[in-house]
C-alpha cells in the first residue's frame, strides 16, 4: 500500500448488498456541533466495490478509497472484519 500513496480507510457495517459487485456501507462518525458544543453521531453511506460478492448484510467491513469505479462508487472492499451472526 506504500506505493499507492496515502489512501483513506474506513470501517462500517454493510446495510445493502442487492446490487451486483456493490455494497452499501454505513459509517458512523462523531462530530462536535459548532454552536451547541455537543458531540453528535453522524451516519453516512458509501457505495463500495465487492468483486466476489462475499459480503452479507450486517457484516463489519473495512473499505479503502480508490479511483472512481462508477458514478457513485469511490471505495473498494479491503477485508471483512467480522461476519454477521
């Protein structure tokens, strides 16, 4: 990975796998509200490339930033951290 430069990696939960070779990953991020000074959870969804269709809903996965693969896909599956029960 050193020859590819610095790429972002994120960990999230698969919420959809209905598309071919594509998964939707929900990532939870904590942000501090600028006015209220309260820490809030923000959830956003990423579309990621799953070459072998190996992920199921509920799996915890790690995704890595990559070149644009389609209109909305800019992430690629690195590994499955934990399988769903």
